[in-house]
């Protein structure tokens, strides 16, 4: 049944030569929403044959490949973007995340660092006008989100001092949304190193800042218990 579905998609593409890249792209996104990643990529392939620089299709085809565990293929698509758009922080970040999935951690950190360096130079107005499509701001990732991704990757690699340095950059930037998460992760590093004093110092700062992303109640109970002893 799936083979028939793929054939039908191919026929529809060949018959729909008058459709714009944008129209075809939105057909592909409908398939992606239903998790038909291979079928969506048939449409993206057709778009990219006509327009090799069509960023929306390169971004989505890369994401679909990643969903299908073709991480090397995803990286190639994102690298195609940065060849002609070297300020695309989303593409840099996606390259890094796919290298993480391949356990190529040094390459991941390298691309997170490149994304951060690009973001430092960017000035962006967050305005989305009705009808806008394929605009630069749609590929922008905020610098502290990139720092957080890099720091979490370093933390996972047990590069705690390097991770702490990046978490502190987030805190020093006065980004109140990510402060709590940063202090919490620094606390986790100290706890892993069996330095309970510094772990609890940072856990308390995390709690005082209010927002700790992804931390459940039982973890907060555990922290309280450790720090009360």
C-alpha cells in the first residue's frame, strides 16, 4: 500500500508542474504532519531540482532525514544551506544536533560554537508580517538558546568546567528565562563531582530564579532533601 502511495505522490508531482515552490512546499508539510517523511521528501526533491537554494525545503528535507535516522544525509542538507547562507543559525544548530546523534561530539560542539559566533553579530527584529515566507528571521535561533544547547552537550560529555563556563555566559547575559535552568545544570555538575556545598548553592539559585526547564517535582523534592542534610 505504501509503495502505491509513493507512486501516486510521484504522479501528482509530475502533473502539477504549474504549482509554485511554495505551494508544493505546503503539500510536503501536510505529509510531514502525518509523519510521511519519505513521501514529503519526494516533493522536496522535486522542488530542489528546480531551485537548489530553496531554504524551506532544504531545512525540512534535512529534518525528515533526521527523523528517518539518516543523520549524515540531514547534515549534508544543512551544509548546503550554509554554503550560500552563512548566517543561518538554525542550519548550524541542526548540523550540531545531528552530529550529537552520530556521537561525534567534537564536531557538534564546533558547529554550536559557529552558530553562537554568528548569532553574536546578528541584529534581528522579531516581526512576522502576514504573508511572509522564507525570510531570514525564520532561520534565527536566539543566542542563549544556542548557548544552552552547547552547554547541555558539554555537560553530557562530562566536560563540566567548559559547560559551566557557557552556562555562566547565559546567566551573565541577564536572560531570566534560562537562568534557573543554567544554575540547575551547574548544580548537577557539582553534585556529580560530589561537591554538595556548591551543588546546593547553585540549586538554591535555580529555585530562586523560578524557571527550571524539564525538571519534575520529584527531582525538586530530591534536591531539597539533599540540601537540607
